[in-house]
C-alpha cells in the first residue's frame, strides 16, 4: 500500500464500498481493495476488457458463483493432505503429489464440463478465451493419460531403477525405469519362468538394510517426485489465480445486487485516454452514502470536458462533499473495470487519485492544523504526476480568509501548470471569486442549491461563487432559535457529515 492510500481510503470511505462487495469474506475484501487501488495502472483496452467480463457475469451470476465455489473447494481440499516439498523424503512427496493430482484432475474435469455446458452464454473476450482453452486442452484423452500415469506412479509392482558404479563402487546416475510390461496371464506368471535376475532378501530385523533400500528407492524416484510436485503446484496455482480473478467479479455482483435493491442506478462508463480532459456525467451519486443510508440518493450532473479545474461552493450541508466523494469513487471504480454509480459517466484516465481533506483537531498533533495541512500537501506534491486528480475538501480553511485563499491559489496554479486535474470544495470566497474572474473560461464552477426557504436540494448546478456563508442557516441548525442554547440538531448535522 502506497503512503497516500490510507488517506484515500479514509477520505473516500472506501471501506464502506469494500464491505458491500465482500460482506464478511476477508479474501473478497482484500482482492477488491487491491483492484481499486491498482486501477490507475490500467489502460483503456484493459478497462473495456474487464467491462466485457463483468457484463457476462451480470448476465450469468449463477454460473460465476459455481465457478468460484469450485476454485474455493480445490484450495480448501488441497490443504488437507498436499505437502509439496515440505517433506524430506521423496516417497512422501510422490505419494502426496499423486493424491493431489487425482483430486486436481477431477476438479479440472468439472471445470471443463462447466465450460462446455455454458460457453454459449458468454460473449466477452476473457470468458471466450478461457472456455475455449479449457475445452481444447482438457480433452478426455488428456484425462485418460493422466489417470494412466498416476496409476503407474503408485508402483504397485515395485520400483525399477537403473544405476552405475562410481568412485569407490558407490551408486551413481540413478534413473527410474518403466516397469516391464508383463502380458502373461496369471497362470503363465504362476508356472512360467521369471526374468533372469539376481535376488536378495533383507531380514525383517535388519533395520540398517531396510534403511539403505529405502534410500536407494528415494534416489530412484527423486526426480519424478519433484516433477510431480511441481505439476501439482502448477495446477493449484492455476486454480488460485482463477479464484482471485473471479473474486473481484463476485464482489462486483454483490455490490450490484445491493444497489439494485436500493433502485440506485449504475452504468458502464466510457473511459478516454489520459490528457484529453474528458469529464461528463449525469445522475452521479456517492455510492457509499447510498449504501450507508440504505436508499437511493440525489444524483448530479457535470460537464467538464476540456476543463482541468472544478470549484464547488455554496450552502453547508448542500451535497458538496458527497459529490466530491462520488467523483473520486466513480473514477476509481471505472479504472478497475467496474460499473459506476451514475446514469452516465465519461472520464479520462488518471495517473492517480489523491485527496486532501480537512482533518478534525487532534490533541496528539505536534504542530498547528495549517502546518499539518501543508505537510500533507507536500507529501502529495512529492508523489503526484501529470494527469493525476486531486480532490480538495475545505483545505487551507484553518487560517484566515486572506491567507487561506492565497495558499489555495498558489497550490492550484502549480498543480494546473503540471497537468493535474483539480476538484476543490471550498468556503474561501476570495479564492473562489478570484479564480472565477481570472480563469472562469477554463474551469467549471458548481454551487450547492439552496431554495428561498433554506431547503437544500443536494443538487449542484453551475453557478458563480456567492459572497455568503449562510451563517443564519448554520445558527438555526446548531442553536435553538428561541433560547440560543446548543441544539440537539447538532448531532444530526454531525451524523450527516
């Protein structure tokens, strides 16, 4: 996990999204987190490739569930007896590997049968390639050969090993030989002469002789045992990779089911190449807010094509922070190949998502809040690259209006100069107004809507910054209007934040 990922998870409330995807399954949680955080590494073709697979999953959830259950069963069963190279004895490695391959070949056959039965229902490049490979490479003849080899490797007729003599008459160049193919019937084998050979017997009480004979056997089967263990490892690794890949899509299916129950819209986004300054959406909402409130929430639109800066102002509790969070979540979901919480969504790829949110007062801080904000901004500046996105939420408001506005202006100007896209929620009127006057044509200005009676619609239409902080509204929310005492409504305000 990169240094800034912890702040990203906290500010965008990613854990709420991941819990909806994973439930109580830690493996699904970890896979989903890795996919979301690694999204900026994907290009447009990879995203579209994953979207195709996810669309197939949404059309065939029961089949995907069966495939995932099969992979989990393989891994769980393999832990029961499969020890691979943990044993120092070749015979133990051989025995465990043979048993593991019996189980794995049976599971491969089940996987092949699912592919043969369901291939016609899948259209994506990913599933088409997987199912074609399974049917072409895992033929009945292939499984018959595996079964014959495994039966022979149980050495029911003993082990045939050749060797040469080295220095001091020590054995060397041990080679396992195929057992002679004795085609005689049982009567011929009983009455007929056996092959010419020298035979010696070890006394049952001769422990040293038995140990020497066991060592000779181990030397003979050593290479075969290791090769068989590697084969089992290879097949088990295939099932492990398939489980991980399917886990991501199982998480997506879980999330889709929860959002469908809330009647919350989702869509497959249209990714564009980085640097094109594409940003257009409708009905975009904060998926974590919807999941936590267990109902659909108000969506918003944005037309930011050709723009690198979006400044959001307006009334408190008007939906500014939730919109900002929605932008960040949708960007991350798009870049890992998921659907997004919106009616439509188009955006360019970004090299990384960074957040700079205000923090509550911390008694453990060694410096003031402004110093802490500037230190976090410095860390972002060290890690950020062109075509990244930074989401600012009430940043630099811990000082006075004039100083905070100047800091915000300089930081935003430096980021834009380096090709970074910026979303900024702010109450710093001087900063927002001066940016509107100087850079209005190259930026989008959204303003939280407030009706004449003070009602918030949670919509963010385009609008220039206004010189008001709606202090009267804040006073009514925090204090009882008649007594002036601190109101219990403050708790509700905090909850909504």
